[in-house]
C-alpha cells in the first residue's frame, strides 16, 4: 500500500512486515497507518478537500468530473453535461456510427 505523508507529501510504500506506526523518511512525521488508510479512502471517494466536484444536476459530491455516474440522481456526468443511461448509450452508438461511416467514406469508398 502507498501512504502519502500529510506534512511533506512524500509517498511511502508500506507492506505487511512493517509496524502500524511508521516515520516519514523525509520529514520524520509519525504516521498511524489506520488513520492514513481512512484518509486515503476518503480522498479516493470524495476527491481532494480543495477539489471536490458536484453533479451539475443534483449537486451531490462526485469523485471526478468526467465519465462518472452520480450516486444521487443516477445520471452520467460528462463535464458540465449530464445524461440518463439510455440517452448516453444512444449518443455513444450514434457517435460510433458517424465515426465508422467517416472512416469508410475516407478509406474504402
């Protein structure tokens, strides 16, 4: 597992043979692995504290801004746009059709 030091930002690799209390090799900060794992999971689920994203439709906190399904409204988020499941699939099929048609017309016709 990789743990990031909250003081200096250095990434520290931890394995099962090390104790649960380790020191950062750069700044000497004592790290409790349970607390740091919880913090890493929170960052993974909600993003960095200063860079939290929200769904443009329902304002629920989402992990990233592109290609993610909102847990609040179940719409797909593509940047500032949101699409329902069936509409997103239809748009994807339509775009694929246009791309393959253009490739056929350019190279094979």
